[in-house]
């Protein structure tokens, strides 16, 4: 069964004329850049978010995401075809609705689709014939068809007949200066040809390249394949770090040299563990669904375990290095954690290994402070609510001199590493910031861990 030709033709024409009204559901790290990129491509866009404070900040032209150009949001607002709202009635006026809400892990570390379900229920309440609904959030293969579609069809309209339904996984890499929403190719998948065609036409007008795939489930699986690949390779390089260190070899030098091979190798770098909303989460969606179907993903599971253990290993290593050369015991040691974001140049602590390391060191009896230019104050996090409210210490030679060790957990660009190199007694570098980049070291000792 296909949708009526006139419904299809109407939306196709609106997409071509850049008159299709777009609503993004969710204005986070994914939804907001997407909304702005679509608007910058000529479409009228309304961003819908339940968080009224965020909506107000966006409508006031605040930058909201630190790596955005200063005036990006203000310019979009000034154009008169972009606004944010917390009023779900905006959905009824839309021609295209893109769902970009979180898909975290539950407390028992299983897929949590509750945000997607709620967003789908909101869309369903306003659904009208001829709309194109697209899920962008990371989900397990089959979720759009078996979880989202039945909710949308609850009012009697049918996907592929009365409205169009697609999946296009977000591939946003916050803070990446080389690739942005527009230049990252977009996977577009649907279970019927008309939905896929509309999806493809729409995104082709927004991003530089689209990659149509044969079904919703295939598009969902692409995202999980990409992130599982990263998970496994990060675990592999962290494992190699430990093994090569025992051989007296610097794994960072090895990876940089290996990366000169023009084929068959891709560099992954060691670190304090994995964080963010994607890499620690997506492989769980894949392995959970595989188990559900009687299949297994032992390599992914082992990689996850390895990555989950990384912060504990780093904390243990900190204790060993502190105690070396008649040093100090970790119990009672004063330690500065340098960077609490899960990666450089973003204000995001979701699943951040730095927080796990800090917590672990305090469990071992150390007294920890932190410095992070993106977090003057420690935010409330689900896994470490006990840390909320702490203040980032100001970096100076005097403050650095008070710590037995500085653990470099996040390699933000806007940190004065020369000062850290001069003032710190012991630097434990998990990111290779001090490795061969010419930063002078004062009286301290540097250990890459
Ligand atoms: N952050 C990344 O780097 C990244 C990259 C690729 C893919 N993804 C995926 O994209 C999806 C969104 O992630 P994010 O990082 O943008 O999340 P986020 O937490 O930054 O933002 C989500 C936003 O959605 C809003 N929201 C939640 N439920 C809502 C609802 N029912 N109606 C309206 N608004 C609602 C929240 O208030 C929040 O502002 C996830 O599935 C994630 O896995 C994230």
C-alpha cells in the first residue's frame, strides 16, 4: 500500500521549494545543530523541547553550545524562520518532524527508550495525514518499526499510507572542527519507497551527501555498527598500551607511526576510558538486542568490560606512581583532576571517565579537586550525584604546588599546560598532552598512563 500520490507530491514539492515546515523534537547536542543546519539550508524550523529554560535561552539568542560560532543562534532568530518552543502545538503545523531525544542506558544498564516513547506519544497526539516523521535517536534495529510506529498509528493513521516514516541516525561529533552536521554524510532508511524518497530529497537539500539504505532496521544498525567499531578499537588500543608499556614501547608513538599506512589501519588513541552519550551506549543496544534474539556479541561485550574497567586501572596506576621513589600513599594524597568533560572542548560530562577516576581515588582515601574551564561548578550527574556543586579550582603555580599529583583526564585546548608543566609535582597524563608537544616541564615528573 502506498500513500496517496497527491500527499506524496505535495510534500515533495514543499521540500523542493524549501517551504516544508520542520520541527525538531529535542534541542540538545544533536537536535539543535540539526535544527540550525536545516534552517541555514532555507527551511522554516521550530525547535520543540520540554526544557523551558533551554527554550528561553535559545530564544534569547544565547550561544547554548560552547563550540557554536558566537552569533549562530542569534542570526537564525534574526532571519525570522527559526524559533524554539515548549508548546507541542507546534507539531501540528509541521510537515516534517525529526525526533532527537536521548536514548541512555537504564539503571540496570539496558536500553532506555522512555524518552523516545514519550516523544512519539507527543507526536502521535498531533499527527496529521501527509507528515514525514523521522527518528534520529540511536535505537536498536527494529525499534522504529516495533516501538515508535505502533505509537504513531495509535490514532488510526497508517505509516506508509497516511503519513511517512523514516530513520536517519545522528552522526554528530560535538566539538569536531573538521566535520559538522552539514558535511557528515547522512544515512536515510525507510520501509517504504515513498518515505525513503522524501527523506532522501529532504536531507539532500541540507547535507552534502545522503546514503539511502533499504530499511528502517538497516539505518538503525549502521549507527550501532559505527559505535561498536569504535568501542572495540578503543578497548584494543588501551589493552595494547599496557602490554607495550611492559615492553618499554610508547603506544602513542606506535599508533602515530602505524597511522601512516595508507590502507587497512585507522588510528585510535588510548585514554582514561570512554564517555559521552554514544560510544558507551550504542554497543549495549546492539548486544542487548542480539541476546534477545538468541545471538551473541562476545567481542563487543569484552570490549565494553575492558572500557568499563579503564577508570579503575587509571586510579590504581595513580596510586602506584604516587608511592614511587618514597613518595606518598594515595590515602591522604591531594590530587587535582584536570578536566571532567568526557572529551576535549565540550561541556558534557555524560558517562565521563574522569568522574569515575575522581570517585575511585576518593574511595581510596585521596582528597581530590578538579579544574575544568567548561565547568566552574560540578554539574549534577546520574552516576556521581555526590560530586555536584564542587568548584573548579583556579590554576596557578601556587595552587598546583599544593597537589601531590595532577591527573590529566581531558585534553581541553584552553588550558595552560605550560603552567601545569612548570608547577606540578607529578603529572599523570592519560591523553598524551605532554608527549612530544614541546611543553616544558618544571621540577615535576611526567608519567603517561
Ligand atoms: N551527543 C552526541 O554526541 C550524539 C551523537 C550522535 C548521536 N547521538 C544520539 O542522539 C540522540 C540525542 O542525543 P543528544 O546528545 O542530543 O541528547 P541531549 O540530552 O543533549 O538533548 C536531548 C534534548 O531532548 C529534550 N527532550 C527529551 N525528551 C523530550 C520530549 N519528549 N520532547 C521534547 N524534548 C525532549 C531534552 O530536554 C534535551 O534538551 C541520542 O539518541 C544520542 O544517542 C548523540
